[in-house]
């Protein structure tokens, strides 16, 4: 057990460092999304105050700044964000054209957001699984090498 202690300590330190980094990244991503939602809220308020003529203008007002806020927060799946923002614009066009109500539009956008969130989770899980497999293999090989070195010392 003593000969495996350096490998176990290295594993514990690596895990602690990874966890801290992941926590910082998660916080930055959450802050980016919070800024994006605040931007959307500001443009919505401008629409309700009559400064913007409709939902399409509100989407145009917010989409680029939302994209920048989300990217600035380090969100890794900007392709999903681009789909989400494009869908916001399509729904805004349908609301302004009277094809759907504002509440129906909110439901559609919520569904797109939920699908985007689920896809993001799926991608994160796949990446974590690959990372775990790599880490396990690395430490297994390190332990094997250490054991070989220890055995050579005994000879």
C-alpha cells in the first residue's frame, strides 16, 4: 500500500484541481447566461415601453449581445446557442405576424432552450466519460510502472 501512496496522492491532487477548475468554469458560464437573460429582459422592456416596434426588433436588439455574453462566459457549445438565437428570431417573426400568440412563442422558446440544455448535458457527460476513461488508464499505467520499478528495486 505504501508503494501506491504517491499514485493515490497524485490522483487526489489532480481530482481536486479538476473540481476547482470545473467550479470556476461553471460559475463563469452561469454568469454569461445571466447577462444574456438580462440583455433579453432589457430589450423586452424597451419593446413594452414602445421604443422597439415588435418582437422581431426585440430579438434583433438582444441576440448579438446575448451571443457575446454567453461566449464571454465560456459556454463551450456556441453552435447550440446559434440555433437557440435563430429560433428566437423565427418565433418573434411568427408572433409579430399573428401566427402564434406571445405565450405560445414563449413555450416554443422554452422548448428550444430545454432541448439545447439537454444536448449540452449529453455532450458534457460524453466528454466526462472520455476524461474518466483516460484518467483511469493513466493512473493504471502509472501504478503498473511504479510496481515494476519497485519490483526491480527488490531484485
